[in-house]
C-alpha cells in the first residue's frame, strides 16, 4: 500500500469548528473498532488511511478528516461536514477544523447512488483485499483512489450490487462497506473478516 495519501480534488474549505453533532461519538466508537483491527491507521511513511462518514438529515455528510489515521479516538476538530460536491468537476466544499478525507468524493458517490444509505466505512486490509479481489464487486485496477473515475466506478457498483462490500482494485488494500446505518456497514465488514 503506497498511496500518496493526499487530497486530489479542489476543496473549498471553511476552517471553522463544526456544530455539535450527536453522530461524532458514534462514529468515533466505530472508528476505534476499525482502528483496533488495523483497518484504519497510518503507514510507517506517515500516510494515514481509512475513514468513516454518516449522512446527515439535511443531505450533507459528516466524515473523518484527512490524515487522522494515526489517532485512535477523534474529537470534533477531527471531523468535517461535506456540504456540497461535484464529482465530474472534482471539487468539494467542507466545513471543519480539518479538511474532509481524501476519499470524500467516493463517500459522496455512495450516498448519491442510493438515498437509503446512511453510512460508509472505508478501510485498508491487505489480506481481505487480496482474498476478495474480484470475488466481491471490484473497481478496475487502473482507476486510482480519490479521483472522479474512482467515485464513478464505486457508484456504479453500489447501484449494481446493493449491500455488498466493494473492493477498490486500484487502491491496494482498500475496501468500502456501506449500509442504512453505521452498525450495518460495520457488520458487513465483520462478516467478511
């Protein structure tokens, strides 16, 4: 896993404290569960990996911030709210004390694919990735992470294979689980581990 770990989209970032949100402790607990399994973390070269988001009632989504993989427990300052995005134009608007994750476009594409989806978990695990590569719905290996092409490929798979975990063929170790709730997305990961 040698990804660059940086944001590849144009971001309109409003550097401000996000409002109190009851989802923050819920996401943080789920994220700690994933962190403890090594599904979220940081590579020896300092690049963070893995992120979690939850769709909010107003259509925005709350997501862990970029380069927070080294932290087991996050606080409000480690999250961002994505308020607008344009996948083909490769741009995004977010609010928070950190920028939204470099995989925010992919999360947005999952939410856009199915309005019943309430949460997305993106993890990294080389063994699971290798085991499920082309066994579960898999994006083309030529498509790099964090790009409109990856977002579009993931969206197509979500529409075609609802309720599946998706393997990111061009993002070594990358898997995406989603569901109507954070709990359901987590259960899907546990079921394949």
